[in-house]
């Protein structure tokens, strides 16, 4: 049985006081008996706040991005060592907003995943097709290309903890969720691909989250699919009550 993992990607939202409020409300409202692993990914500027407030909490935290070098002349970038020193366990890599707005290539994403693993950060590796690609009928090809290129040169043991997040780009922030059948079909495809690339045991173990307009109203249906192991939540994680309801739906 794979444990469900519910992660909140805050994106570029919440200053320090907003972050204190949201984390405090989440801590207060979280049912400590929840079966799910809960992760918050605030902006870099609030990671220290997360570190302080989540010290004795079961809630984990991570960053939304990182650069692959450990230090040096990379103005404006944040290294995996810096994230580790803030106590991060996770880092989102290859989010579609990074791929499209900041032109991140599969090759760059591959370097970031390798660097995260090397530095003991668990990557939440995002993939997913655009609306145009879905309409052309090439969803599986796109997902396969992103998985193969993103994991290029990475061994099975290194993938022990890596999480894949399937986020159809057309469902992100649009209110248009993939139906549970549409999502399940791609999740199964990804799992079979991992089996082909690595092994059945890794395929059975790897966590594949769904992301794209996950809300309290659709979470239960999505999370009850056999190959959907969790959610990467955007908009609905910015309010404690809706994020807590999604966590509840994972039980
Ligand atoms: P929304 O839940 O706002 O659609 O965002 C999903 C997402 O991009 C999470 O990484």
C-alpha cells in the first residue's frame, strides 16, 4: 500500500505574516491521525518561517525550485545546500510554470533532479501535457519524453524517494480538472513506463501525485483511483480549510 502524499504548492503567494497565519491554521486544524503525508511548499522567503513553526509538527516542507549547482556566481539562484540548511526535505522540480514562463528544458530539469537527490532532497518531479498536445492525441508521448529525459542517467536506487506529479497544464489554475478517468489513465501509463525503464518493484512503490485544480469537491474521487497516490495542490492550498479538507479526503 502506497501512503498518500498531499502537497501544497503556494507558488508566489504569502509574505511572512501570511505564511505564519496559514501554517498556524494548518497545524491547528490537522488531524494528527491523518494517514497522509502532508507537505507545504512556501516561497523561499518563508522557508525559515516554516522551519520555525513546523519544528515539532508532522507537516513537512519543501521549496518550489532550486538551481543544480551547490554555490557560486549564479545571481538570484538558490542551491540545494541552502535548502538543506533550512531543513527542507522536498523540492518541486520541473513545474509547468517553470518550464513555460522560465524556459526550463528537460535537460536542466534532469540536472536539478540529480543535484536534489545527491543532496538528500526528495524531488517532486512535475510532468504534464498542454491542451494543444492533449487535443493532438500526444499526451502519452509528451509524458514519456518528460519522464525519460528528466530521469536520464538516474539509477533505480537513487529514485527510492522521488515523487512524480502528473499535472496536465490545461488543468492548472483553470478550474478544469481532469476527470478521474483521464488522470488515472495517465498515472497508469506512467507507472507502466517506470516498470519498463526500471522494475516492477519500483513501479509499485513510486508515488504519483495528481495536480491541476484539485479542490475539496473533487479530491476524494481523484484520490480513490488505484494509481493516484496523492495531490499537488495550488489554489486550494492557500486557505487552510480547503487544504485540510483535501487532506481529509486522502483518508
Ligand atoms: P491549481 O491547483 O491552482 O490548479 O495548481 C496546481 C499546481 O500547479 C500545483 O503545482
